[in-house]
C-alpha cells in the first residue's frame, strides 16, 4: 500500500500536469471550471478513500490531501506564465499579443448579398426574396444565371 504523500505526488506529477497542459492560455467558462474542479475532487476522494457517504466536505478533502483547489492551481499557473511574459524581450510575440494593440487588421463583416443579387433585388423593390438555400449559394457568382428560377414572393415582413 502506498502512502498518501506518494499518491499525491504521483497525482500532481502525472494527472494534473497532463490535465492542465497549456492551461495558462485557456479562456475557461464557468461550467468548464466546475467540471475541472469536480474531476479534481473526485480523484482526490478516490486516492484518499473517502466517498460522498462519509460526508467529508471539499475543503476537508483538499486539506487532508495537502493540495490546493483547482482554481488556485489555475491561477498560480497563469500568474507564473505572466511573470515569464513580462520578463521577455519587447520583440517577442506574446508581449505584442498581451500588452499592445495590433496595428493592422479587420473585423469579420456580416454577410451582404453579392452585387448581381443586390441589383436584382433593387430592380424589384416591391417584393422580397424568399430563397430556401444557404447564403453561400446566393453569394456565389455562379448563381446569376439561375436567379430567375428562384421563387420571388411579395412579402412585406422579410427584408433583404
């Protein structure tokens, strides 16, 4: 039988290091943090030999194991990484991504109809298009010869 100290050392070296690889750069949602915390405590309970029927609180499990909570582990790893980044040269990419704004770049724009489709719709302002195909097909230049085959129905509630 292994001692509790040995079990916790192996758990930290093998399980936690594999589980949290790259976690310094993760953006976690609350449900993901809850799942990580639940996995962490489930592993610790199994290693300590306690179950939920024993009515041992999570704080007591962490204290008995001598391991911090998942939140504390993630925070410590992120702060350690930020310490490395702040000591890097100014020419490094992580410094640029963390502390500076990008000089160039554009935001993704919402879909707008291609010019042939816009001209077709503007030629018929009293009606709106109701097409049962994807916007990719409508924006393709290959659809221009087939536009007369699309059903054009007058509909005041749909805007193009």
